[in-house]
C-alpha cells in the first residue's frame, strides 16, 4: 500500500422507506489497500456498498474517485471507470454456459475484449472449468470465481465486495484470501470488503471500520479495535 487516497466518501447519509439507514459516513482508500467493513446485521454495510457502487444515491455527501466527484454517476458508468462490484449471493446467468457468460461479459461495453482477456481473468482467480459447462451446474465457489473473473478481465482499479466468503468452507476461504492478497499487494487494486468472517479480515485487511445503526463507531487496525467495549457491544453482543 502506498500513495495518496484515490477513492473516498464524505458525509454520506441515506434514507430508505422514511428511515435513516446511514449517517455521516466517511473514509478514504489508497491504491493496493484493503479496507474491511464489519458490524451487526442491519448496520447499513450493504446499503453503503450500494451508494459506493452507484446503485443508490445518498441523501447527503459525496463519493470521489481519482479526484472526480462521481456521486451522480450510475452503476454502469462507475464500472466503466474501473469500479467492480461483487454481491453476497453469486447469481450467474443459469441459461448460459461458462463460455457464453464470458462472451457476454467481454461484449458488455466497448472496448470489446478477446477470449484471451477472459483467460487472463480466469487465471487470476484460478477458475478452471470447461467453457461448455452450464453455469447452473457450478458450485458456490465456482460461481464466485466466474463472476470475479469477468470483473478482473477488465483490470479494475477498485473492488467493492459484499461477503465474498459467504457459503464457503475453510479451504475455499484460504484461497479467497490468497487471491485478494495478490490483487491488492501485487496488482495494486484497492478493495473494500464487507465480511462477517473475522479470520479473513485478520489476514488481509489493512484497516477496518466498524458500523452500527448506520454510523461508524470505530476505525483502525482490526487488532487494535476488536476488543474495544464499543465494538464488542455493537458487533458481538448483537449476535
């Protein structure tokens, strides 16, 4: 991790259904840094990712990427700038084969990519599944790898990840750990990761922010804040 911040948010707030779900959220991210976001269910973590990715518009505040205010940009335009997003549930187009899925991703927007770009993305995440296999037959980890490969073949600068370890066994979590470490430390990709698996964040996160009831209640190195009274009250006792 090095350099100055290339992605940040300031004073973000969000109302959904007449209820305030985020309040005065702000942080920054440097190239190659992994920022973990933890907190109990209902803390607002996924809603925050929806704002950062462009699916939701905040009530107040702004989102900055490479010195540009992108608060008003929709999700697809942020994707073209180099911001990738993964979701807690790895939904794949089950009517397609693996090869068809890669082709659709390659031709999603210009410049169209080649099959060699798809192979590049697949190799990064160690996705070795025959291209003629229907995606409906993929296991959970294979689905996660396929979706990550379709993002990585366009060489994004930032990944927003919502619980990438959900539904995985320990050996698969170890592999996700290795992949994310490679992306951040070797390829200088910034990563913001919402995750309940503390063991994964202990391994890869440079910093964490802890959310509760729509606010950030702690931030810093995980080892420094995990035993604080506020974090334990909000995160562990809530479970």
